[in-house]
C-alpha cells in the first residue's frame, strides 16, 4: 500500500465541538464551541485562507512564484501565510499598528513581510484594506486576497464549517451564533444550515462600536454605542460576504461579559481563548435566553488567548478598558 502524505494545508477544518459545561448548566441549553483554534494557523481564518487561495488557483489568478498581499487584523494574514507557504507563495501583510504585537511577531516568524500602518476608518484611502488593494494592482506578480469582498471566503464556510456542524450535532443544532469580521463565517454557515433546516436560528454577536447589530435588527449601518478591544471583529459596512445572508437577529455584546466568560473557561474548563471568542459565547448565552431552554446552540471559538497576552494579561490595559478581572460567571448571563 502506497504511503499517503499531505502538506499542512490538508489539515484545515474538521475541528471538534466542545461542550461548554457550566454555561450549558446555567442556561438549560446545550452550548457548543467549534474549536477553530485547532486549525494549523491557530484560528477560524485558516478556512477563509484556504478557500481564497484554492479559488484563485482554480481561476488562474494565483500562479507559482506569486506573492499574496492582504490587509488584515492578523488571523487572516496568518492563515494566508501558513497555507500560502505550504503551496509555495510568499506573503505581504498590511496590518493596523493597533493590533497585538504577538500577531505581528508570529507573522514575521512564519515568513511574512509585515507592514504595520496607522489605523484608519474604511472611508480613508489609507485604510489597510485599500493599501493592500493598491499593492495588488501595482505589482503584476501579486495577488490581493480581498477577504472582505471575496465570496470564496463565505463559500469555504458554506462547504465545510456549516456541514461539519450539521453532522457533528446529528442535525439537532437549533441555533448558530458568531461575530462578523469579514462576514465569511456567519454568511457561509448560515447558508449551509438554513439550506438543511430553515428553522435553525442564525444570529450575529456584535461587539460594541460595530454596525452589524443595527444592520440585521434595523436595516441601517449605524454603529452601536461604545467600543471594543476585541481584534478581528466589528464591521462598519455590509461586505460582499454579508450581502444576502439569512440572519434572524443580532446581539450587541460588551467586552466585560466577554472577558468574564473567557476567564471562567480558562480557569474551570481548560480553554484559553481570545476576546472575540468571549463575544461569540456571550451571543450564545443571549440566544439561550431569547429562545429558552432545550436549544442546541453552536458558536465559534475563534482562536486562543496566546496572541493577546500583552493586553488580556496586562492589568494596565484592563484598567484602561474599565474591565474587571474577577467577576462571577453568572454576571455574564445578563445583557
């Protein structure tokens, strides 16, 4: 029998669902987190990266020897760098300088060329996404991944993440909740699950200061009050990956609830997660309240807390964000 061997890109996906025991007990629901931190690059964005690269290769847009360029808060850049290296591509990553130093250092260690830029609103021509687009246009041997408006991102989740959740729950999933960065995860999973059972609830967990909660609930792209320290989520516009997706409603989540949740899971259930995962899980708690006991609610555990220790484990950063580090988990049940 011939030995079968694969590169690291072969091992994206098929992540387990983890039962969040105490939160399930408190809500009377089964709350499950899809362990996307177990992907090769350490986050859910590996799926988007693989989908975008494979789609570009199939269309002849990405060829041997080319360079991938992308504007990213970090995890998509890591995914593109890891999957790209496995397939022989170099990466140039444009990243807001406000993102954690751990992510920038990891990108460099993985071989990417990292270009930090000042954080700007999307309407500014020097927003990191626009810089990446211009670099892709100016260099004929560069491919701009365009994660926000390239629906190969959404398609990857429709073809993999959604079907995995359906199969892992034996079709008993009642609701799916996650935040929006590019919109690919929520968009693709919502399309996949609704196609299998239109009664499955799909919901957005939106951080404070983002606009998607108002978009899904009211049809306007006005930002909610407040701000969030969560990286990689919180969108101000309707991206191509969000357009037309079947989402039932949205919840706005503050950082305190998210921090309380990830601290609890770290200390009592062995899960070390980033703040975006806490926002997702808080959204699952809100869905538990809205839909009542007995639901099977799935959310995304985006990545680990390793990339954010300089913030989440920094008392000065927590104090500046007015975050308390020792609240009981029961407090996270309150909206």
